[in-house]
């Protein structure tokens, strides 16, 4: 029988604040529902125990500044580590698919981490993806983010990565946090077309979102032929969500899961903790386990307006045209200190809503026809003058890009406050800090 | 001086002991008559020589009565009525018993979403009036009835008016989550009730007729004891493996070890961590029934000292069944016990017959002593190998227990240095073979043959009171008794909830006749309930309990004088 893994880690002793949406109560009713239904007694369900990710694994994927010790990462490392437990079970063939029903979430946490944003500090899926690549040599991975908010953190991490196809369906950024995720965001110079953002109008509903999946997302997945598909399974498309207004039902989520057929679903947001989560989580789990979810009906009924199916279809047509016509947003900008090659330059601002500050970033990537290219990100948190640098040598790096990464690392030491080298190809992380010198982090 | 009697009814033999403080005063072993367990118990008692002139303080029995009746399907028909509401389809899980569906929906916090349909009730009772084959045992179970028993109570009240003679059992009396298991548990308990009450009555009477007036208690699968008339029958299933773990605890104070209790056809395994037995995270499973019955984390392996040895295409192997006693003890066919006897690692059996048994498994030209020794060793190696694999799997299962709090992830059970404690008939014979397989120390106690009876005799009551409180809805429930009531206290209770739990526990304990000593508390979980960025109340979970344990330890000094054996 095909096994479905479940890692349920509700972190009942952790919150971002007593009345914060990300609080102890969030998965309490989900637990009540899952336990009472007896889903763990389904013969094809296998439950796993949570684990803790070593910091080095997180650092292989994200730059944590000014220093990891400045952040309280415990809960986040358990959420990420638990995702890894399930990912390993998948890679080793113990399960056919799985659901990491864990908190805190991760998809707003990007390539650089200066604090918590959108309730996320570590990106659970991204850390998992890079772990699957480094430990099991998985080559092609696709992420389908069905949280109502744009998965901007995951997009940021893989924007220059030709090995990862990132697809996000979300409520239009003009009407919802984080305000990004437009059809024109297609990926960096070495990964053009590997990013697909589909901003949808409020009131899209079950039929609308299934239409988008069947007519755009699934064909794109078929074309890419990923080895593994990961679903960032946020639950705030639900009709009862207090912030968003997408009008999707629990059964609608069950169908989303059936269509995307993820190898792993990872919980993201969703803060309608009574009216949505117990039902949506159950529907997703049942769909993964191949069971009938048709009886999963909420106590409340949808009351919000829904866009008509025809206007949704024509909106999708416009979006496809916008996507087809999108132009690159980078410039080629040489600097005397940059190693040999052509470097794209993308300046960015990232807002951290939890603490209310801006990160200023200058992203650079080395154009390369052989690999994902060296990535160099300079980060600052004004008004502080300290500068942090992240250098990434991608999986499958060519010798030139690899050399460029180490040249940059050596050049930057002493010139900024913190330098982090992610040698994904060589499976090591080096961290240099003004006060401490170089630290080696194990990534295994 | 306190004298305790313990009797363990095993699949093959029934063991009995009288324990006087920390010494075994008497031992007895009688064959188990599966068709007459009452008689088996009485003959074991008679072998101990109990009468009015030699009073004992308490008798504890561990019996397979309910286990057997469930596994053999020997119970009266029960009609099961379910109120499943929405959610997962009932057919997703396999139901070993038929059921009827009724309407009515309660949600995860115990709020009524859809009231039941009285017309439907009327129709069902009407049908029953016309049905001559209707059962007078009716179980009613609603999804989320452990959070709100409203619908079960309403239906029961209606039913009692119409059919006052019917025996009703309601699901909320098993107040833990899991609708599926709650349904089956309610069903099995109701189905076992008559059989159990009759057995209890007969046993009390027969013991009384022998001039013995000691209270009789029964061992539960969670390791606790209760008076015969207080126990819920289904809680007595699989008390044998539990008795084995308790027997080990009576001889191993405060250590961490794996218990291996070798029986005739099965071997039971258990884990003790720093003197406390590991309790199963889920309820016991019996045959096709998954239940909510709390049990120790034990597993039974289908290999024992009397397992038949069968010839297969690729050699000899140990069967899952027993043909009778070992050949060296007068039985019909070779067994692992014959191998032990031949190798001289057990002090019983006829070595000539053991040799004969082993020889029968080999072709004529291989009847040399070296061949027979090799065969005996390889048979015991196979047995030890199977047990070792199961021990490793059980340890892994324990390591894989889920945790739901950060505290639990940061503070896992430490990997301890375990040893292995073997009891049962073949304990001495298998020790070296197990030690070789597991590469840890394997110990055998002084009384391997009566370890289970010792466990029964020294078991003490367990107790548990788990509170679930929702201050917003003003409702509380106690898992173990299924009691539900109104919460009159504050919206955000603190010290108040502690006192409330203690008082509830005292009430529960008094009702069961349990003396509350040695209680422990799990830290309370407080879940602030927020509506619109305002905290409106809390859900609080807490538990007060007495863990399974023994009331004394056997003296482990070497025996003085000659070995006396009643077997």
C-alpha cells in the first residue's frame, strides 16, 4: 500500500505573542479534528516524530545576518527539521507522499534573513529542497505555492536557480501583503522562465483556482518534468480567512491537492484557525492519502462575493499575455572588484512587517551558460551602516563560477561586517564575522 | 505481615504465587483450561493451599477471559448506532462490526452544528418493535461526544423511555478523542459486560466458599488493579504481557531495561525506563478492533519455548503454533525447549528424549553429537534472532514517538544503556543466545517461571484524571470517566484550575475505591483563545495520575537451602 507520511508538529508551547495569529491555539482544533476522525488509524498513514535541523543546513540556503546567534531560531529549526524528516522518508522510499503539518511557517523567509517577516524566519521548503539536492542528488524540483500570499521568500531564494521551478498562486499583490508576485517576475538571467507568479483577483473561488491549475500550472509542470513537487500549502484562500478573500472551500483544497499531486505538502499560512484549519488540513491529508474528502464540510458557509467564472477566465488570459511579454528587470553592471564575467545587477527593498523595518539589497548574479551562476547579495538594514554579504556557489556550479565565489569571499572579508559563503556545490558553509573570524558550518 | 496472592492465566499454564512481604512463600503452576478459566483459577488457588486458617490480604488475578471471548467472537450481539456528522467517510476505516448511521453534528469544540432528527429515532424504535431478533445491547456513539455528550444523552433518554430494559452504552464514557476507537471500545465493553459479571460473581462465590474473604482484584492492561466489580471488562484484555512487565519491575528497582517474557507459544516484550513502564501512546489493539484501552507499550512475538519446529523447503523453522509440551517433557514433537534441554542450559527435561527429538529432525547419517549440538544451537539462534529483531523494532518505535511541543523536542528521552531482563520457562536457556544477538547484558531473575504471577501480586492501582476545560464555552470534561459539566470559574483560571483538577481527581478516585498516593502531574497546557485580537478565554489541559508500578520489590538475595519447586 502507498504510504502517506504525516508530521504533525503544532508547537503547542510557542507563539509570536499572546494574541498573535501565530500562537499556541493555531493547530489545536486541527489536532482535535485529526485525532477524533481517527486519520492516524488509516492503514496507509504513517506518523513521524519531529526533528531539529542543524543550523548548517539552514545556512546552506539562507544568509542569516548579522549573525545566527542574534535570532531565536529554535522553533523555526524544529519546523524546518521536521520537514526534513518527512523529506528523507520520501527520498528513501518509506512514503509515497507526505504532509508536514508544522508551525511556524516559512515561505516569506528569503535568501537573506534580518528578522521575522510574514511570521517566517526560516524557509522550511527551501531548506528541504537544498537538502534533497545535496544528500540525494535530486536534480529538478518544483514548488507550487497555494498560500493566498505571494511566496516571496521562496521565490527570492530560487530566483536565479535553474533547477527549481517556482510557481505561486496568490491573491493579487495590489490587494494583499506582501505586495509582490506579478506575472512579469519570471526569474533571473540564468533561470529566466523558472518563476511563475499568478496573481488572482479576490473571489476566485474553487472553480477559478482549479481552472488556473488545470490550464496553466499543470501544463507548466508537465513541461518541466520535476523529480519532486512540493506544495506550500497555505490555507488562507479559505472563504473564512480574516485577511484574504479568495473564497476557496476545504473540499476545494482537497481538489487542489489532487490536481497538484505533491510529493510533499508543507503547511504555510492560514489563520482562520476555527472556521478553516480543522477542515482544510483534514481535506488535504485525506486527498494525499487517496481517501474521499467530500464529507469535509465546514460549519460555516461562504458569504463573500465570487467573481464570475467567465471574467476569471478572461483575467487568466490577460495574465498569460502579460507573462509572455514580460521583459527582464536587471541591468548588466560591471564593478572593478567583481571577478571575471558579466554580472547582472538588481537592487531591491524588502519590508519586514513583524518588526517594521526595511532591508536594502543589491543582488548580483554572474551570467553563466553552464550553471546557475555565482550569486552575490549585499544587504543592509538602514539606518545601521553595517553591511552583510552573501555569496552563493550554486549546485552544479562550473569551475569559473565556483572560483568567482571563493574570490568574492576572500575579497569581502574585512570589508563588511559579515560574509557568508554558501558553497552548495561543495556542501559547505563558511561564515566570517568581524568579531569572530571564520566559522565552518557542517551541512550534513 | 501482608500476604498477597497473584495469579496469571497464561495461554498454556496458569502461574500462582503467595508473596509474603518481599519473599515468595508459595508457588504453583497448573495447566490452563481455556474453556473453563474459573476452574483453572480455583485449582491454582487450591494448589496454593488457601483457606481461612491462613489468611491472605488480597488476591489479584490476570485473566484472558475477555481477551479470548473477543478474539473468538463469543459475545452477545450489540447494535451500534453512530452519529458521525461530516468529515472523513466511515468507510475509510475498516469496521469489524455493523453499524447504523444517525444524524446530528457536534464540532471539535463541542458545539452543536446540526441537531439530531427525532423522526429518525422514532422510525428506528418502531423497526425494533417489529424485529424479533433485536439485541437488548445498544451502543450509541457520536463524533466529538467526548467534547459534548448532548446528542448521546438525548438519544439515550428517548430510548430508555421506549425500551427501559435495554442495556445502553454511550461513547462519551470513553472520553478520549478518536471516534473510531471510541465506537469499537464502547461496543466491546458492552459486549463483554455479561460474561464478566458472571465470572466475577462466580469467582467471589467460589473463593468465599473456600473460607477466604480477601478482596479479589483484577489486573488491567495499563498495569493497574481494580476490584472485580469496578473494572470495565475491556480494560482487562492483554493483562498477561502487562503482568510480565510488572513482574520484572518487582525484581529490578529503578533501572532501564527491555522485558522479554518467554511463554509457550508467544514471547511478550516490554520496556521499562528508569523504573517506569513505557505506556503506549495509542490504545490497545485486539484482533481487528482498535480500542482506547490504555495499555503498556508491549508487543507479542509468535515464538515461544514450545513452538513447533517445522521443516520448510530451505530448512527448519519455528512455527507460530504449539503442538503440546516439549518432547523432553513428554510432549508429541520437538521444540526449542528440547534444544535447551539437550544443550544442558535448562535444569529440566529428559535429555534422552531431547536427543531423540533433535535426531528426528536430521537425516540418519547426521545423528552425531556434533550435528545435534549444531542443530540445537541454530534453532535457539533463530529464536533469539527473531526476538532481537522485534526488540530493535520496539526500541525504534519508542524513539519515533511524536512530540507536539518544543519542550518535548529539546528534551527527548535520553538514550540509556539498556539491559535485557528475561523471564518465563525458557529464560535460562535463551540467555546466552540473546546476549550474543543483542550485544547487551541479558539477565535472568530468581523466579523466571512465575514472573507474571509476581507482577499480578505486586501490582498497585493506577489512576489518571485528564481535564479538558474550555472557559469560553464554560464546559469541562474528564477523559477517564467521561464526566462533562459546566465550568463556573474564571475565564483565565490559573491556581483555580489546579485545585479543580485535584478535586475532580479525588472524586474520581473515591468512586473507584482508589487511595490517591504517589500522584504526579503533567504540566498544564494553556491555550489562549483569541477572537478579533482579544483574548476571550482559554482552553486548558491538565492531568493528574498515578503511574503503573509495584508496591514492593522481591528480595534478590540468592536462595538459601535447597531449591523447592511446586511445578
